[in-house]
């Protein structure tokens, strides 16, 4: 019963455009093959025709870089980022931190999407069964906020899941479980 109330209560959810903008920091917990990292993502640019994210991963190893997405990638990417490579990278056919418009619209229009979870190894999975709910996160150190979200799972492997903000302009990836786990824990806006 409590889960049902949590899942359908969007009253306190915050519109993502209120806080997702330039210089916003997204703090994610990352687990990759048993190693835990903290990933800090700074939104350098968030426009309809280009996105730029500066990232720094701190854990057993510290790495950092910049991901650039052009309009074609933002609109039509069929995959989600699988690996963070140091330096400045121009993303092609992989979205990062926000779902592409293609993937978002696939779920909106047909409740399914074929998503590449590892482009290098040609791994693709059908994700389906969207479930609407709210998702909590820490905002500016001590205030908890919620986004209206959707979670989808892998058709042939229920261990595969993606949770994203249910907003066509700001479909922020809140949780990603593929070969690794990425989970939003806090947001800092300036």
C-alpha cells in the first residue's frame, strides 16, 4: 500500500527546468564490477542543439573529461553511454545523462525502445513496461526534492533498468542499471 502511494503521488514533484541549467552539478553513485565511485557531472551547456557535460569520477581511480553531444545525437541516439573515456569526447549515437528524444518518444509512443547498452560490443536490449513514480534526491545539501519519473526494465533481463525524468525537454537519467549502475543522489544548483 505504501509503495502504491509513493508511486502515484506526484504532488510534490519539482519541474526539472527549475533546477537543471548551466553550472548545475549532478552527483551520482557509480558501481562498476564491485568498485564504487562518485561521479560529479557539471552541466556546461544544455541546449536543444548541443549539450556539454564536464565529469569527474572519484574512486579507486580518478578520471575526468568532457562529453559533447550535437543535435543529431540529442535527437536520435539509440544508445546510452557505456564507458567514460578521459579527455574531450564528441558523442555519436550515445546519449549521456539525458535520454535522447528518440528513446524518450519510443517509450511515450509505444512503451518500448531498443537501446544499445554497449555500442563497442554491439549489445542491444529491448526496454519496456514503463512505470510512473516519483524519485527523491538531495537538493543543495539538505532539502529533498522529487521528480516525476518513469522506470523501464529490460525485456529479457529484469536486472536491466533505466529510470528517467518524465519530461520531454529534460529526460534526466536518474538511475541506469546495465553492465554498471549509475544512481543520482544529489543535485547542486548555483
